[in-house]
């Protein structure tokens, strides 16, 4: 932070952030982003007497929703805040920054950590005091409500379009294609849909059905986007076939809230056949794919904010460990990279972390009293922390999911830390819960019901990088001279191994001939590749036991066990043994 000419006024660097949900109108010279920027820039100029100055860098997100933080310009802004380049973030309205309370809690944590502030031009508030944060929470509540109302309107509009047989946007369902805004039937692929519904009840499994249709070379319909990009033409996958077998649109109707709504589309599959298929799919669904079993699904995120999904690793035909995994772009765009954590470990840590909060009177009081409730009910709830922690440890995953979904709606997993965003109102509800049935439905709201309490716990063993340790002693600073004959043997062994890997089709005799040596010498030298790493390092450093000669390596019996090698060659507590000659073709012992 720099000082202006007037030493009594501290210069504050202001970054203007603008956002627009859709790309419509961005091609115009004077669009919504430009309007927001001009208004914010004029406001910054009006605050020059307070030392405010606008930085040159632009942070504009055109065509990005406020319901997510996955926005390129916002990420650049956060990076610049972390690097100390921004003191004040200036926005037109708070919903330009985010429409989600949980997302704002994350942003507020970054801003608070690096001493930055948020200023809204059209909504006067200051995030540096408690009243400003209260007003901000109220504004965010309405912004989130507006976003949810907009989502409901979009869903209703899509539903209305489908019922009239029109294309609501996006890729059409398999067997349909869009023309002039209408859904048209692809008769060739509709024949595939009927065959799928007819074959599934007789198939050994869904995987067998997938392999059969992929072998037939059946693909999705090719289509061209408005930008000229070619999409489709993919072989039928497990996911595509599962969507076909689950999609009610082929019955000429769609479902909403358990009700059937008729569409102006032809009936391809009878409703009875579709319902029979759903019963078979439910029966074939493995228990490990149940969302209630993976009770952190949709709640756990990685350190970039990406949602972590569940995956299983198999050993043969046996189902292996469960993993939570997230996929994100690799460094410098070099392909995807994955963050993976064992599900049992992170789930156990999440339960233990919530129990730790319940058993900590100080932290539990901070979380509950933030609601502004100080009556007898709150006092009684604070005394129930130990009982609630005990009850939590006795519950099964099916019962844990509604608790975590309500109490901890978001978790972020970092390399050495698990961050939990806890709903204080729902935490109070859980403390007062009597343990009957499933928790979380129909609970009353409290003042400041949207208040989020952040709880961090250490997680050093979950995502730490694996370090492979080999028994190699670091080289000291002495100028020892290695035995040239022993070093050359190891280099020759490495050369023989490289030659063998390039000529796997040749026999040992042929490989020896290719190296210009005899078979017996080739075999004796080749086996030195299996010396313990610390033995090889010691030879290269000249730290081998006194009296070691090349005949000990070539003619002595060499066990495969590393510890036995150390004892036989004098690297252990015992001195170098008198070597026993190794006779190829006979059994020899060390």
C-alpha cells in the first residue's frame, strides 16, 4: 500500500469487478459490462479525496452465472488480492459478485485474511463492521432468493416448451433432433430405443448390454452448433444407455414432482414398459452407488472449489475401496489432474471434526450464539453437546447424510486441512433433536438463519504427497576414490539390462553373444541389477567394506533379499563373509 502526496491520506488500490449472466449483447460496443464499469469508475473518482485510485487491470466475467465461483476474471481478482495488489473491490451491486451466501462466506474469508474490502456502488455498506456485515447478509439472502426464483422460472419455461413438443435447448434426448425449434423423431435411432427396452429385461447385466450395442457400432446423432463445431457421433456408453432407459420422454410424457404431464410427442414406449424398466434398474443398482451410503457426496469439494464425486477401485471381481475424487485442469493446461482421497478416511474425519466441535464449549458457543438467541432453549442446547456428539458416533451412513446435508452444507479439502462451513441454525436444531427418525426435515428457522460458522480441522494424512524412502545414506563430503572395477561392473550390468529390454525376443545365449561375452559372464553381471540400492550407492561412493573384490560380486552366491545381501557382503554388523563360488546350473546358498 502506497502513500499519496498528502501524507495524511493512504492510497487505496481499487479493482472494479463486473459480471453478466448471459453472453447476449456482449458483442455490442456499449454493453452491460461497460455500463457497470463506467458507473463504478465514476464512483472511485468521486472518492479520490479518500486516496482511492482505480487500477488498470480489468476483471470482467461475461456469460457467467453468479451461482458459482468458477469464473476466470473472479479467480484472477482473488489471486491479485492474495498477492497484495488490491485493497478495495468495487462492484455495481452485490449480486454481481455472488448470489450465494456460502460462496460469499468463502470470499469474505479471503478478503478478511488479506485486509481487502468490498464496496457496492448502489448499496451502501461497509464490511469492516458488524452492522455492515448484517446488511450484507440480508442483501445476499434476497440475491440468493432471486437466483432460485430465476432457476424456477427457467425450469418452468423448459417444461412448457417440452410439453408443446419444442426444443428447450441443449443436446436433444437420444432419438430426437432439433429443427426450427421443434423436436423431431430420428426413426433409425428410435428403433434402437425400442430394442434397448426390449433387450434389457433379458440381458445378463447392463454392462453386457452396453458391450453388445457398442460392438454394433451404434453412435449418437451428429450435430453442428451455431459456431460450426461438430458434436455427437459417439459410441453408446454406459451413461448414455442408462439415460435412455431412465428417460420418461419416450412414453410421450414427462414427470414433475411425481406427476405425469403429457407432451405433444409420439409414444415410443408404453408407460407400463417404462415403469417395469425402472423397477429392474432399481433392483440392479448396487448398494455402494446409494447416495445415502456416501454421505459426503455433493458436500465435499477440493481446494479449488470443485465438487468431488465418488469412485470405486476394483481388484479382479471384488469391489475395492471407495474414493472421493475431483477432476481439474492440470498445471499450465496440460490435461486433467485428480485429487483423490479414501472415502472411509475423510468420512471418519468429518464425523470426528463435528464431534470435536460439539465437545468444545467455546467453539460451540461461538457458533450458536451468533444466531442472536440467548433464551433458555439456547442455554439448554449448549449443554447437550456431549450427548449430540455421542449420538453422532452411533449413527449409520444413511442417518448421517441428512444431518451433514443440513448442518454442514459444504466442506473443502485442502492438502493439510478440512474446512467445514456449518449452518449455525441447523446446528442448534441438531442439538435439540431427540434422535427419533431421520434428522433435518421441517425444522423451524431462526433469526440470522443463514449465518455460516467456519470450522477448520487438521488433515495432514489425507491428501499429503507420498514420499518413497529408500535406505540410501547421503553422500558425505570426503574425497574417497571408488573402486573402478566394481563401478564398471555395475555400469555393465545396467547396460546388459537396457539391451535385454530392447531385445526381449532373444534368449540369454543370444543376448550374451550380442554383448560380445559368454553366457555365464552375462548372467553373473546381469544379476547385479538386483543389488540393494544402498549397496549400489555405497559402491559408487567408494564406501564398500574393506576387502570387497569383484569376485565377491561375480562368483559369490547373491540372495535376492536385501538384508541377506548386506550380511553376505559385509554391509551389516558382521564382516564380509568368505565368498562361496556360484556354480551356474547348480543350487548354491549364501
